C-alpha cells in the first residue's frame, strides 16, 4: 500500500476501555498532533468492558510509529497493534439508495448487485436500497457503477479488520 | 475489608490523606462547597487560599517540583475550573505531577433529571477542555469509586512520565453517602510504564561509550524527575564526559563541577553548544529534544552517535533519530550503565577531549571580573548570597534566560521554571508552592516586571498564609524578551512592549503587607537579599535595569547550535 512521499496506509487495531470519553481522547490526540484519520470504527469485543477501534491512517514510517506510540500513551487505550497489510481481512459495509429511472435500469442494477454479492434490502417504485460488503476497493467499485443511475443516499461503516490465523489481540497476554 | 459510611466529600479527603496529602491550594465556589465544608473538620489537610485559580495550580506545580510529591489544587466548577487551565497546561508541558480537583454541577438534580449537559449555572466541560493537557482525567460518578479513582489518579500522575491529572467531582456525588471501602488497590490495564532498561540496549550503549573519543552527556528534566542526579554524576565521572543540560535539566548536575558545561540551546552556554557539536557520542538522558534546545535539527550533532534514555517511548525518535534507544527510568538505566562501564578500561584524565574542554572553557566562559549593576553580575552575586539548598524559581522572558545562563544550579529541584509552556506569572505562585513543601529552605523568585504583574495578587496569599518568599524583580519596564526580538528581528520597531514605571513595586508589596525594597547598587542589592531571605515576611526587591539589555548569547530562530551570536 506504499505510494509517493513514502506515505503508507495502515490499519491500526486498538483495544480500549469501553467507557465514555475514550473516542474523544483518541480522536482529539489525532487532531492535536496533526495525524490524519481516514476512517475509524468502534465496537464491542468478545472481552468484557473492552471495545475495539479500527483506525485507518496514512503517513510515512515515522508518523505511523508516532501514532502507535501516542495512542499507547493514552491511559484508556489498553493495546495498540499495527496490522500487517499482507495478513489481514478487511471489510466495509455500505448501505446505498439508488434511484431507478426505469425497468431496464432496475434489472441492470440487480445484476450488478449479484455480481458484487450484495443484497437488495429495500425496494420502492423509484429506488432500491442495496447492502454491499467487502474491501473498501470493492465497495468503491460498486458505488462507481451505481453513480450512472444516481446515488440518492449513502452510508458507509468505514473499514474494520482482523488479522488472519489463530493469533488475536488480547489484553491478557 | 471494612467499609465506612460517609459522604463523597469526606471520602475524597480521606483518600487524599491516605495518599499523604498535607496541603491543598485552591479557591472555592458553589459547586465545591461540600468538599470545603468537610475541610472544616479535617485535621490533617491544610488548605491554602490562592487569589486566582491559576496561582493555585502553579503553587501545586511548584510544590511538586520542589518536593517530588504531587501537588494538589481545588477549584469550583465553570470559571474556577477554566482558570486552572493555564496551570494544568504548564504542568503537562513540563511533566509535573499535579492533581486538580474541580467541583462540577450535579450530574443528577433533586428531581432526578440530568443537569450536566444542560448548560447549568457555572457548568463547563472541563473534561473536554483538559483532555489534551492532562495525562488523565475523569469525572466521578459514585461515592463508592472515590478511593480507587483517587489512588489511580495519584498513581498515574506520579509514575512513568509524570503529569497532571484532573478529577471532576459533581456536587451531588460530594453529598451522597455510601459505604466506602478504602484499599490501596489500583487496577489500570492500559497503563504500565517501562521502568527497567533492556540489558541488550545497555550493553550496546556501554560499548558505544567505551569506543567514544569525545563523549558528551546531555541531561534533561527527566534526570531530575527520576531523582537520578547521583547516578548521573557517577557515570559522568567514570566516563570523563562533559555534562550539558537542557534548560529543564538545570540542577541535574552541579554547574560548578569541572565537567559541567552549562545549558544548551537558543540561550544556552556557548561552551555546551560548542562541545555538543564536537562530540562523537552523545548520551542523552530524560530529554525530549525541544526546538529551543536543539535549534535547527539539520545541524544538531549530525556526526555524533546518539544514545537516548527516556521513560516515554514516544519521545524516542519523535524529534531526532537515535542510534541506541533505551526506554527506561533514568535512575535504573544510569545505574545499569554504570555497572557495565565500571568493568571497562578507565579513561585517562589527561586525554585530548579533557584538554579540549579546558581550552574551550577558557575561551568561551572566561571568568567574570566585572561587577556592573547588570543582570549577569547580579545573578552571579545572588548565587553567592543564597545557600546551596535555596530554591530558585523564575518567571518567563529575559529574567529567566539570564537565570539559566548566570545563576548556577547546584542541586536537583532547586531551579524551577516554566520551560515548555513558558508561562509568565508561573514563578511567584510556584515559589509559594515550593516554600510550602520546603518551609525550612530559602525560596526566591527571579522575576520580570511583566510576569510578576500577572500573578502578583498571590502576595496576599503568601502574606496571610505566612509563606514567606523573596521576589527579585529585574525591572526593565518592558516585556523585555519580546522587546529584544523587536530590536533584533523587527528593526527596533517597538510595539506594545513598554510597561512604563507602574506599578511601584515597593508600594505594591507594602499594600499587601509584604516588605518592599528598591536597590540601585550592588551593595544595596546584597543587603536587601540578605535581609529578605532571613525575613519572616515576603519581600519584593525592585531592581531597576536598562530596557535595552539583551540576553546574549543567542541562536537566532531557525539557526543551528553552530550559529550562536554574542558572548557569554
Ligand atoms: C523563553 C524560553 C527560552 C528557552 N530556551 C531554551 C534553551 O535555550 N535551551 C533549552 O534547553 N530549553 C529552553 N527552553 C525550555 C524549552 O522550551 C523546554 O522546556 C526544554 O528544552 C525541555 O527540556 P527537556 O528536554 O529536558 O525536557 P522536559 O520537558 O523536562 O521533559 C523531560 C523528559 O524526560 C522524560 N522523563 C520523565 N521522567 C523520566 C524518568 N523517570 N526517566 C527517564 N526519562 C524521564 C520525559 O519523558 C521527557 O522526555 C526555553 C523556554 C523558554 C520559555
Ligand atoms: C502568559 C504569557 N503571555 C505572553 C507571553 C509572551 N512573552 C514571552 S516573554 C514576554 C515578556 C516578559 O516580560 P517580563 O516578565 O517583564 O520579563 P523580561 O523579559 O522583561 O525579563 C512575553 C510577553 C508569555 N510567555 N506568557
Ligand atoms: Mg520586563
């Protein structure tokens, strides 16, 4: 995922205390130090009282190192891992409402949805709502196709990720 | 363990007492009244009434820096809490352990509706406001959690890289009662500072130092925090390495020791700046390589191999690249290093690097015979007048940089100044805090007129609470440091720097019940200082000096350590 100026996009997975204010202190730290968040998702984990943040960031090697270290300094952040790009599964979910001008378009759209293994989750005379899951690239590709019909409304969850294999990020190790 | 039924306010004081708290600086108000009511009957905690919450926070900070024990300050909600902000930010920048406790509007009102979040009277989101300037902050939500939260707060503030912690205390929790259990238990899974150095890194560092021909040590504020001055001295003497310090490191190494070369940086000692550039190995301990210390990074010791000991992993590689990082407590790391170095061959005292040190010292730090009535001589004389144990604080500006250059610090925790934030008005309340922590020692604030005016109201606190300190106002009638920049970099176009001749600092002192002297000669200065430091009442010594006096040497902004102008 390397591009010019040695900038890399990396996924950071952090286990944090599941309590109010933690998201604020993390996002505030990013803002204050001028680090750029591309996407952030938060949710509960299998471990009690622990939430997991999946943060996509970009920057050069030094910046990424600082991001990890500065996150580690936050008291409510329990554990921070930079996920190895080659051994992770990443997913994003998008709900997209597409306008359907005519019957022909409707069947074209439904064909596309099938190719992308999405699902139609709501139908109205002038629109379709589609659920699409995959890597952000795949979601982007699908959305690009849909632009020709017209996207009425779009909600993306942002990227979430787990590393492959038996290894896991746990707080007790 | 047994539980005791009590209200939140008492649970707080009991928890503070168990942490060894004896003094609290603060100002009260509606949202913290129950805590103050509990203080009425608390025998062991002395409350010191500041005259502005900023003063309370700085006093807590000065207390912490002088004693190594955390300083505590109280404020009410809203404006009381926001008035603490400068003091908290100041403590954060200089890694000083203070505990700020703020009253807050009730989280739940009598009719059991929420008050927080509804713009109640004197509500301020102090948690949101202080998140980026505290090491940790939190709002209490029940009486039962108070002991654990206070223990956690003290633990976080004082361990690892110290820093301020703020606890927000809603009024209803202060008055609620519950069965409270006091334990010393602390449980924070997201916080575990690295204390012990990695043996492999110590070995690498020792090998690197053994090979060095021109080693230098750069000691920062972290050496003082770690109480590692003794370890530093033994390592320096073993290595025969000159010791430079950062501004915050002043006092980590006795500045009259033959190996001492003074402070580095923008207003550093030319000897320190020069030798740093000539060194082949730099052992940096407890420093964060601030821009004021390093100057332009491109010319900051590009040749030297760098060993960096710091307890905060995020400091390693943040500003400069290092060859051998050691994440550890400075005291532990320096002792471990010493244990390895002692096994290696001793250096000869007549080696070329030591000769170079003496030659450079003679050239760059010639002895000062001059006895002019100017800051340089006055500060050198002040050193002779004060006992070694005296604590000096400074304000910010020229007064501070003259102190850095010419007032030699001899022991750790005896030179206290706002380095990172550069907060005018810090020195005086910090002096009150230091004197509170160390009542048997002489405490002197070396002040500028502009800075002193910013927190001068604490004269009332120091007089009424009988915490006598001495304030020496180097009175140039200007915001001198900025005036110097206008003189040097803005073609002498003075804008908004002239303060005029008001107030009359002698009368000001007297109006607060303090003692005031004005001195215009060296003998008068000597006499005034001698009287002041023996006096039972706070003394302000007004020392009129020229507004044109520059702090030199100086490295112009953007330049490197090799581009210093002006003589020492
Ligand atoms: C007007 C003005 C001019 C200034 N000019 C200069 C100047 O010329 N030169 C100069 O040096 N400064 C100057 N300063 C001060 C400067 O802004 C910084 O405050 C200072 O350089 C920081 O010093 P430090 O690197 O020692 O770090 P500190 O801020 O003291 O930080 C301490 C470091 O030690 C680490 N640490 C803490 N505890 C431990 C432990 N137990 N073990 C190991 N490590 C620990 C911390 O993680 C941190 O990295 C000036 C300030 C002002 C206001
Ligand atoms: C609170 C605050 N406001 C502004 C500044 C910017 N500033 C830095 S030094 C200085 C002048 C200080 O004047 P004085 O206390 O008289 O000291 P002098 O330089 O004259 O010795 C100013 C305004 C600051 N550091 N802190
Ligand atoms: Mg002045």
